[in-house]
C-alpha cells in the first residue's frame, strides 16, 4: 500500500453534524500475510479530528513485528490497498487499559507516549456511541487524504438522557 504522508479523520455526530471530540479511533491496515495491523488508537481533538501518518503506520508495523514475532509479517508496502477506520469499541478500550496496568513495560512498547495515551483513554467517550467504521482504498486516500467518520449515539446513552430529564 502506498499510504499518504498523512490521513486526516474527522468524527462527526450523525444527527447534528457537529465534531465529536474525545473519541478513540483505530486505523486497520490489511496485511498480505498473517495478522492485520491496528494503528492507534488516537483520540480526536476539539474539532473532532486526528491524523494517521505514514510514519505512525510504519512505527506500528515495526513494533508489532518485534512484540509478536510469529503473528506479523507484512510491510506497509505489502499491505492491501484498503484501510478501515473505526471507532474503537469501549470494551476494547477498557481491555487495553487493563492490559497496560498489568504490564506497562510490555504493552507500552506499541506506543510512542504510552503514559499520556493511556491516561487519555481513561476519559474517552466511546461508550456513548455505537460502533462505526468506514473503508477507503489507496486511490481514494491518495486523491483526498481526509475521511469523515459519522457516529450515532448509543441507545443506552439516549435512554439514560431521557430518564434524567
């Protein structure tokens, strides 16, 4: 895959169109051989935006190969010409936090600033939204390296809000 230098992702509320900040998002690179790569999660800023860079994809691949030598094999160039961007499910965010707390020296290896990331993951609002994902081809990303991820409020959050009113 010829990944652009940077792909900007903007998360928006499907109903209001407003940017959604404080959301953890993953980029999935589909490997030609063995396991796929999950880049991130990264957390949206006040404008609902975050950037996935070529540099970060290469770092993730390098770290995954070092941490799990039997599970990963493909380089970025060998990955399929398709990516997926998805809201990181709240349950998986919680699982990441538990793993990191249990073994920070190991689980922190996959991230440039694990202390900052895991502190921020404690505050994400992913539980407020339903799972959502989009895909894009290499050609689409090279033509326009910006994606919009539309998020729908979770029924549980809507029900909770109605009860509180």
